[in-house]
């Protein structure tokens, strides 16, 4: 089997403007994610907001099996044309993994059809993500829960449609809970939203988080399913004596 082709997209702004984030992710969040995914044998590339067409040309998308999305402060700068292009590819079978603050990205909101709003707080509290679907491919190799020592809190209600499968629920030290690992099918494509990943904490270096994202890439990759046809079918598949009234 040829390797899965992953494109890691990042708006790549915090790393340029906040020294704390620059120190944590010197090659950008996209660079850190692409590095560990490449070590798992995936064919990885990166794309960022300030590249022409945000690095997501039709050619790049046509050669992407799974697109990973990290954005936060510049969702509004992502062109509607590129969003439509990504949306079309997801419906045609490309996997999409939306990370953390990507809940407010144009592409995630378009795919969900809701506001995707939530509660949040940034005081560096602890998070415990419980695996609530232990037989799911994304839970492969994990323990019963993952602990993140310091994180930003996201709390319910998270305004999303009920996931097809909910894989993780988070508990936060401050008392809130959150649906942190949500799987959806959209057309022929699969979408996974994964909550952790705030830019000021070393979350993407944590081995269990890398494991989740590695599993998620495998789960979201397209399968060689049937080519689906739509529309008028004048010829029945079995003999039918026409009844014209
Ligand atoms: Zn954040």
C-alpha cells in the first residue's frame, strides 16, 4: 500500500508574533506536526495562510489524502474560494482533521452547519481526556485517558451537530466538560475534530497526542469505495412490467 499523503495546514501567525510560541514551535505548529507524522511513514507536506492560495491549490488538494487544519487568529483571512475547494474535496473523500481553535474555521463551520461556539478560559489548568469509544481506530494503543498538565479550557455547550462517533470527552480542573474527539462522515469524506493544541503549551510534542493524530490520519484516509452515481435511472435493474395507470 502506498503511504498516506498528509498536508498539514497552519495559519502560522502566533509563531511569528508571540515569542513564547516561537520558542515552543520554532518551525511552526505545522512543522512540529509534519515532523512526527513523517516519522510514522506518512508522506507529509505543509501549507500556510500567507502562501499563494494559502498553499492549498487544486493540485495540492488533489494529491492530499488527509488535510490537517490549525487556525486561530486569522480565520477571516482564509478565502472563500479555497474553503469551497477544500469542502468539495472532503465530500469527494479527502479526510479532514480539525485541531483545537480550528472549531471556528470557515471550513469546519461549513461542514457542521452550526456556529461551533463554545466556552473557554486560559489559566493553564489540567485536562483529562477520557476515551469513551475504546474500540474505535483512533483509540488504538491508548490508555483509558490522556492527561494534559496545562491547557486552555474549552467547555460545553459546544455548538456542533451530534457526532457520528464521539471518541473523547474532556474533564477540566475548573469543572467543565467538553466533547473533545468528534467523528463525522460528510459525503465520501471523514472529518475528525480534536480539541487539544493551544499554541502556548507543548501539547503537540506529547506522545499520546501524537498517537491520536497518527491514528486519526489512518482513520480519515480515503478508502477505495464504490464510485457513486446519482440521478435519473430510467432502466430498472430487475424486470418491471410498466404500469402506466
Ligand atoms: Zn487556544
